[in-house]
C-alpha cells in the first residue's frame, strides 16, 4: 500500500506541473503514447492537444488516425511539424495534413516523401514530370509567413510545381532533397525568401546554375551532388561565408565565393570504371582551391586530397592559402601524402591541423595506379617518399611507425608553432597499442598532439 501511495503521489506531483512543461515532455514520446495520456485523468484529457511539436510517420500509423489526431490538435502555434508518408492510400489526405500544419502557424515544417512513394505509386502522383502523375504540392503551400525552417525531401523522380509564385517571407533555413528543380523555379524560391540565411541542396536534378547574388543574408550553403546524376554546374554565391560541397566527378565551377571564411570539400566518386577521369578532376580541384585562398578554415575529404596528390606528382602548381585551421578527413597512406605535403607547404599561416584518420577514401587505389601507368609514370616511383618515409599502401595495414612518420612529416613541412590533432578511428588503427605509438613519436615543444582511438568517429560539422 505504501508503494501505491508513493506512485500516486508521484503522478499527482507531475500533474501539478504547468501545461507548458507537460507539453514539452510529451514532445519527446511517440504521438500515439502522448495521446494515451488523455486517459490518465481529467487533468490530462486535453494536455496533448497543445503540444508544440508533432511527428507523424504515417507508415507506423494510418491515414484515418493522422486525420483524427489533427482534428483534435488545437495548438495556436506549432514549433515543429514532421510528416512522412509512403503509402498509396495516404495520397488523398496529404493536402489536408499540410493545410492543418500551416493553419497552426508552423515554424519548422518537414515533409518526407521518400523514393518508394514515387516509384511504387507512380500512376497516382504528379510533381510536374511525366514519370509521376496525380499529386502536386498544393498552391497554398508556397505562401506562408510562419515558416522559419523548411525541409522538403521528395524523390529523384519528383519536382516542385513551377507555376506558383513563392512567398516565404520569414524563412531562414531551407533544405531541398532528392528531386527535380529548374533554374527558373529556384530563382522564384530565392526571390520569395528575403531573409534566407541557410540553404541546403541534396542531390537536386536539372538545376544547373545556382545564382545567389540577390540573397544578401545567405551565409551558409551546403550542396551534395550525386555522383551519377547531372546537377549544378555553376555556383554564384558572393555573400556566403560557409560552404560545404560534396562534389561529384561531373563539372562544377565556383564562379564567385569571394566572402568565404570556411569551406568543406570532397569529391563523391562512385564510378567502377578503372580509367579514372583524373585529369579533369585535378583541374576542377585546383580551380576550387584557388577560390578558397582567403578562407581561414578549410576541411578536405580523402578523395579530394588524393586528387591533389596526383596533381602534385605531375608538377601542377598549387595556389598559396591563408588558412589557419585545416581539417583532413582521410586515412594515412601513400596515396594522400603528396597532396597533404603540398597543402602544408602552401599554408604558411597554419595554426591548427586536425587529421581524422577514417576510411572516407572511396577512389580505389588500383584505379589511381592504372591512371599513372597510362601517363607513362611508374606508380612505385611516384609514391616513393622524398623524405625517406616508408608509407603503407592501405589503411588496413597501418603501423605505429607510419603514424609517427606522418607526425614527423607535418613538423618538417610547417614553419610556425602548430597544434596538431590526430584522431584515429578504431577500426583500422587498433591493431597496435597506443603506447607503442607514443613511444615512436618525435618530441617537439611547439606541437600539441592528441591521439584518440576510443570509438568510431561520426561526421563532425567541422
């Protein structure tokens, strides 16, 4: 009995919290569970109806239950509304659900209609392409003063309705993923978002020129280009301070990024063709590097560094950089050493170097060697260290001496005091003991070295 009284007392204590606190708590549990709290007592009957955040994954619900939920939902302002739908029977209800979200002055709206939605039910959908017929994002969707953040994820086969004008006057952050988008409608979107600060484009088809000259407040741009789908060929972003670009092996020109202070860049390589298009990639990589000359914070992925290594081997000149903080997401192996060495030599102001030794390099080593042979170059001679270091060919056979050699290489190629952080992903590097590595490291009072192998690394922002 005493335990029962304690439980009832705890329930009563929670019930005495203000509605705002209870609603905040309910935002962290599935909506089906949140609704069931209405059965606890009269006090709880309508609490869930005003929660500021709604997540509706129709795959785990039914169209009828979603409609019923929204019928009882009474919050005057919704902070976050997430809607995911993939089933054919959901199609007639989507407009109604979106309208409901907008009627509650939603600030952060996410619409996730993934690829199977369009492929399996293509006879019933139409987002402007001949492939899908029947459904279009409604015209009223393009006119809202409440949106502050908008995430739209459709399909590689979808598109947005280009006939509508756009008025998202409060929108600060926009993310568009996996669908078709024309240059003309992209221009409409940008003109209808006067306070846009952050733009993300993931695998957008048909868009060729991204002209951001009139987006005066836009400071952050993130673009991921699919390795096998045609996309952006030109980026004009004179006001952007922060650029993240996962580029494909297809052409892309940075026309104007003159305000950049931070940039993150890698090349998405998915080709199985052993005849690597390395000539073109080298030209593109070095042209991009020229555009980053004044940036103070740079981050490069393993494929990009490998392409720079090929350029260095062939004697192609590199631009001088003003970078102060440099991040390299790459394994430690012979194929990236020439590029890293040249980057260090051309960065006289460098103060901090972070090497995340993870296996993000996806260009096969054998393809690189085939390319060198086609250029009548001997791969063994090309990769032989000028400083006498013995580099490993693969990330999977890294030894403590190679990590120590890398640290020494950095010291040789930097002119000023440097903080060096080496983060070693546990998967390829835990074949040796960290104590064995420390014993082989060179001693230098001007360098700080942090070694970590605690767990596999996730993707950091910078």
